[in-house]
C-alpha cells in the first residue's frame, strides 16, 4: 500500500453519506489492525461518555437462534455492546457515543446496524459486568452490500429556524442521514439566540437513543454544540 492510499480514509461527512443499515454480512473476519483501532475508539468513547462500550468479535451467539436467520439479520459475527450504569442520560449518551463508533467503523470500510430488538438479549446480558445495564447492540462487519439510503423527512419537517446561519441547515441535513429506530426521525432542531436546541417530537421507541445519534451527526459536521432540552 502506498502512502497516498494509507491516508485516504474517508471524511466524517463522507462516512455520514455512505452509512446505511446493513443486516446481512459476509463471513470475512475483521482484521487485527482494524480491531485495535476500533477498540481504541470504543475505549475513548467509554471514557468520554461515562458508558461501557465494547466490541465482541467472532461471537455469533449474540444473534444466534434455532432459525438460520435471527430477525432479518444474517451472519452477524461481531457486535458492539452499549452498556453502563443507568441514569437519566444513559440512552442519550449511548446513542451519541455509539454513533461516534459507527461512523469510525464506516471510515474503516465496515458496515453496521443499530439493533434494539432482534438480538439474543439473554446471551448479551451474561457478558455484562455486575450492576451494568444494557442499552442495545450494534451489528458490525463487512456487509454483503453497502445498504440503501432511507427515505426521509426534510429540513423543514424537522427544524425551526429564523435567521439561522448556513451551517444550521448543514447540521440538520447530516442529522437527517442518521439512523433512527424504525426510521421514525421524531426529532426537532431549533436555532434560537445563537444556540442549537434539540428535542424529540411525538411518541415512539428509543427516542432518547435517537436524540444522541442525531446530536452526534449535527456536531460532527458543524463543530457546534447541540443542547438537548
Ligand atoms: C435506536 C435504533 C434501534 C434500531 N433497532 C433495530 C432493530 O431492532 N432491528 C432492525 O432491523 N433495525 C433496527 N434499527 C435500524 C433502523 O431501522 C434504521 O436505522 C432506519 O430504518 C434507517 O435506515 P438507515 O440506518 O439505513 O439509514 C435501529 C436503529 C436505531 C437508531
């Protein structure tokens, strides 16, 4: 590999655009060099976010069942576990830091899918430390495909802004490319007095985790802070 290739990792914006949920994976294992980079990122996220994010490699049990496929998933041999001490902001922080790791994995050429429901909860809970709660998991590996873009809402659907600078719409667009549970996109951004505010809108599942995910997308692209109300 020449130097140019070595330094051609995609940008965060490119990762945001390229990322789609992938549920069917190839059997190709994740190479050692990538594992150490992913583990380092997981550790950094855990420290920054006061959560316990770690990766299980070559462990198909997390999605195992008597059926060949678990839910609509296939060949999930690696997964990210989002765990930690549960408090008021636990799901929000898991969303934020889980997505940071998702986009890093995408930059390394891997694919992912957030999973709240169709994984083996009993098996995954067995590997948690005492007193830890489980938020959810994220499937990880080389996809059979790169997935497809979801249909989505528009900037006007999910934001209110009077006199917002250009970066506000860029941030909202990045948020619209984010994964949300059942693609619900039940969030609302507002630009007020120079500040960006974010809240959920309506009822749904995993709304707090979704908020953490979209907060990360907005901040990663704009460098601005999003205040969750
Ligand atoms: C918090 C959360 C939970 C999710 N849970 C599941 C799940 O249990 N099963 C599943 O197949 N997909 C799950 N997804 C993936 C979403 O369906 C997917 O992100 C959404 O349809 C948008 O598609 P995209 O990720 O390809 O952009 C989940 C996503 C999020 C953010």
